[in-house]
C-alpha cells in the first residue's frame, strides 16, 4: 500500500460519513493487495472445519440433520464465489 493509499484508509476508518466512492477505492486497494483472496481462503478453511465437525455428529443425530449441517458452511462459501 502506498502512502496516499494508507492515508485514505486511515482517514476512512471510523468515519461514519465515508462516501461510497471512498469505500470503492478502499475495496480496490484491498483487492490489489490480495486481501479478498486471503479472506476467501480463510473462510473456506473454517467452513471445511465446521463441515468436518458436523460429520462427527453422525452417531448422535439423524442422517438428514448431519447432512444439512455438513453442507451448510460449504454452501455459503460456494455462494460467495
């Protein structure tokens, strides 16, 4: 992030009157820095962990419930892509 980009982000933090144009520019800066790719990868990892946890419920829950809770976290990730 360049000096002007950092100044823009810092000025926007905590500013409830931040304009849509400024928010759009901050999103461009974040994408350019790879933040969106890293966040999506992290979200996918947590969804996979949640799905694996739900799979461990099989001895205690009905198969339909286990299937639903296993698919839900990953469904949300796919919906974001």
